């Protein structure tokens, strides 16, 4: 019997609700593959979501995000809370997770029945990164995980969309890294709620702490001032304090009533991100398969037709947006 026949929509949903690891693994594989059964499953379990606390972890590659998450998972498990981890790697061609580089640090938790870890690549599926991650997150939420980490390897548009579904955003930086300072200057400081400077024993750690602090002082209107914590993931130094700051941010959101508002905004943003990705895919496929629409692109490239007129005509034809009242300029 094939593995596919092991699960029906009903048994898979029941397995997910029970937190069964095989059911979770199968469900997320279906999500990644864009399988119709995944849509039925998420629709079925969606009413049971909303209990997990989601922490997005971002920052430049190589700063030790996975090692820090592994240390945070150790800390959270001392509180007897269950944990899910989704490591998002846009470049990964693997289905079962790219345990490359410091991701191997997370392997210490693989045998813990209350910790579920999955590494995901985009794999070219229809809705892209945002869709697969949102669906996987909802599956882990429905499975009763108390805390879910979503880790991204970079800070591009796709990663920002993924991080946009988190309750608390943790930015990880590393001293002595030009990439880290570039990330600050590029405006990513608008994203984080908590900042970790990993490898606290590095000679440049204190300097970076002061640099980050000075950049944060420029944003005086924010009701929450992101705390900065020096950590050393390999020895767990500063990790308990870092988790304490994440918990303080959660308490802050709950106290001023903005947690629910943030979650509503995040869910709406997730819907738009997935819809935009699907619309783009649909548009590209339609243009590639329609000689008339391809001719419009040729005319733009030959400077015979301006880009915005081409956009209007393509949108009208593909999405039927024409209202019949626009002047025919051609």
C-alpha cells in the first residue's frame, strides 16, 4: 500500500489535531506540494487555530539563527511547552529539510515528541513561500503547539512576507558582520520587536550593541522599544533573558489590546500575499500562452507601445477588468 493511501482527509485531520508526528509530516508535505488534500485539511482544522504564539526569526545569513532557535527551544521545553519550528529556505530543493550548516544544531530536538521541526524550500509551488509557510503554520497551530518559530534565511521581499505572519519578530545580528549593519541601514529595523546580537564574546559585540541602540533612538514614536540582548547560542548565555524579552513583548501586546489587532492584520496580509503570488503566476502563464499578449510585450520592447497601456490591456484581458467605458487609445 502506498503512503498516500495511509491517510484520508478525515484521518489526517484527526492525526493533526492529536499532534501525531507522522500526520504533521504528511500534512506539511501535502502543503508544500500544493495537494488538494492540503486545502481540505487546513479548511477543516482552521477553526482550531489561533492558540499558538508565533515568533518570526530573521536576519542575514550565517548569524546563527538556527543555533539560537535550538537554544530557545531548550529554554521553552524547561517550561513544559510544546514547540514547532519552520525553517524557510527559498533556495532549498529538498522536501525533508536542508539540515545544512548550523541547521544541524536543531537535530538535538528531533527525538523530542513535543518538538516538531520542518525545513521548507519554495520548490516552485503555486503560491510561493508565503502560501506554504502560512499553511504549515496553521497545521502546527491546529496540532496544539504552544510556540511556533518561523525562521527565514534572509531579508528579501518573500522573507518579509513570511515574517509578517509572526506575533513577535526577533532579529538576529552578529558582530563584525557588514551584512548586519547593511540590514540596519536598509530599514529592516522597522521590522523587529526584539533584537539578539549573537556571539556576545566577539570583540565587536559591545560596539554593535551601541550602534544598534543609536539607530533605535531615531524611532521615537514607537510605543514598544525593541530590547537588545547579547547572546551566545552555543553556550546558552543570554538565551533565558532573550526569551524573557520575547515574553515581555507578548505581555505588552496583550496589555494594550494590540495582539488581536496584529493577528487580524497579519492574517489579512497573508491572504493578500498569497493572492498576489497566485495572480502573478496566473498572469505570467496567461501571457506566455497568448500570442496577442506576447505581441504587446514585443511592442513595448520595440518602443511602439508605452508600458502602462500594455499593462492595462493585459490586465483587461487576463482579469476581465475592462468596464467598456475607457477610451480606445489604439
